[in-house]
């Protein structure tokens, strides 16, 4: 009786893996596919953010915590971008992009709170260039829809167990602007 129960449980586990794993793989592949067209506009946006970081340093704001954090995140993004599209770590890239976007908001708040920084012409020009480096909203929406569909595939008791056992990790949404 025990052997039969173990065999039945094992057969159920194998059936779950065989039926769920391809769906998870397809959903994750769709997320990766939707990420690819975002890399180029994000590269351009973060190049503009790098110019803003340089302008902050030039204006004497290099010692601020937000500037140091921005430098670190930009260096991480550059390193990821050098890998090329065939060697991406989508999760790490999205997390880094989200961090850079959050830092850009902090930088804008710092600039707005400082007369010295808000009047600096180099910072004004860099800020304007960053604001013009937009990422197409429909492309972001398509990526985020793919992430939600993938997360739906990962949800549920059995799917979650299979996803965890097979290494199907969560993918973050992209938040720009």
C-alpha cells in the first residue's frame, strides 16, 4: 500500500513537471523576447543619465549619496550592456533599470531642492536630454503584460512547486519615469 502511494505520488509529480514545465518555459521566453526591444532605448536613456551624473560631479554634487548610488548603478548597467543581447540576465537588467529610474527621481528631487543645482546650466541641459530619452510606453506595457502572464503561470500550488524546483524565478515589472 505504501509503495503504491509513493508510486502514485511520483507519477503525479512527473506528470506535473511534464505538463507545467513547457508552459512555464514558453511564458518565460515571452518575457525575454519582450525585454529585447527595451534594451536599446534604455541604453540611450541611461547614457543621458550618465551625462547628468557627470554634470552633478562638475557642479560639486559628487559627494552626495544619491550621486554615488547613481554612479554605482550606472556602472552596473554598463557592465550588463557590454554582455550583449545574447548574454542577458533579464532579471538583473530590469532590477538595475528600475534602480536607475528610482535614482533619477531622487536626483530630480535633489536638483529641485537646491538653488545651486537647479540653476546650473550643465545640469539643466543634462536633465533635459534625459527627459527627452523616452522609452516607448507600448513596449514597456508589452513587457509588463508578458511578466504578468508568466507570474500567472507560476502561481498556484502545483505550478509554484514546479517553478521552484525547475528554477523558474520571478521576473520584475519595469517601471520607467
